[in-house]
């Protein structure tokens, strides 16, 4: 399990997965494994690998839910207690822009 406060996962949200794959393969030597998106969402989810290690994911930003949202890297942080952390960040002035959810644990 990822240590509390550490980066758990990075995800590239892009409008051109093919171009992003090509760029990061050339610059960082990444390889990829594609799979169905899951969770009732259409499309493909791409696992990013550095050597044999999974280091992130990417997917294509399609549909109305992504209108007006720029392409971005989305970072997930590990926390020991999501409810306590949500209260803490709200008390510190944060305003979550969507419902907080837990992410699946990654293997390895």
C-alpha cells in the first residue's frame, strides 16, 4: 500500500492518446497496456509502464463532461482516512469540485 501523503497514481487526461503515447515513448521510453475503460464509461484506459513497473494511466477526454476542461495530469495522493482528510482540506479552504471517491489499489 502506498504511504500516507505519497503520490499513489498519475493520470494523463488528453484529447489525443495516440500523440501522447508517441511523445512519452520517445522522451521517457514508456510502454503501454490498453484495456476497456470500465465503470460504465466508453473507451480505452491505457496503463503507463516504465520498464515493468506501472507508473500511471491515461485516457481520451471525450464527451460533454470534459467540455471546457484543459488536458491535464491528474495526481492521486494516498491517505490513511479519506473522511478525515476531506474534513481537513475543507477546513483549510478547499472546495472539492466533484464527489470524493476511493481509487482501486494498484498491484505491486
